[in-house]
């Protein structure tokens, strides 16, 4: 399979399984935090944003849960550092 993104490349490298596990946990925590905020009565505009973000986090987690990875566990970044590095590229 040809990698199209930096994340796909990193999942295919040694430590990809650990990266996938860490990202799944972070996405689940993000979704839980957003759903908790939604349950705490957010203003209408913030509720819509929180709903969209929670759905995106769930969708990303579901994709990662089915993504094939190989390799021994290794160091894994958090979501913020992963996305920050992709935003800083030209």
C-alpha cells in the first residue's frame, strides 16, 4: 500500500502499532471531553461545533481502529504535535 500522508507513513514504520493505539486513546478522550461539554449545556453555536468535532473524532478513531499496522511499539507523539508538524510545512 502506498502512503499518501505523513500519518500513513508513520503507521507503517516500526512503532506504528503503538502510535495507532495512542492516537485512538487520544481521539476517544477528545470525543468524551466534547460530549461532556455538550451535556453541560453549551451555547447553540458552540454546541454545533462540539458536535461536529465529536463526530470527526469518532470517525477518525474508527478509521484508525481498522488501519493495518506493523512493527514493535515505539515512542508516539500526541495529536497536537502530529498536527502541528503537518501545519508547519509549506
